[in-house]
C-alpha cells in the first residue's frame, strides 16, 4: 500500500470515529430543546393568563373592534 493510500485510510477511520462518537448527541439535543420549548410555553401561558395581562389583551381587542372607519 502506498503512503497516500495509508493516509487516506487513516483519515477515513478518524472521520468515521468522529461521526460515530457524535451519533448519540442528536437525540439528547432534541430532548433538551423540547424541554426548553415546553418550559417557555408554560411560562408564557402563565403570563398571558394572569389577571393584568389578560385585562390588557381584552382591552386591546375591544378597542380594535370598536374602531370607526
């Protein structure tokens, strides 16, 4: 085997090792992203359903519906 072929084999083996080592991270990254999105949605829901914010949103909708053209 020539030196160039041996280098190619080593580079391929090294790249394959990198790919295999990183294979399990995709699922955990998705899990962390989903947990963060759910936590953000829960916090947003709490804020939007609080009394003051709910009253402000209702006022905005009422003013928008009462606009005279």
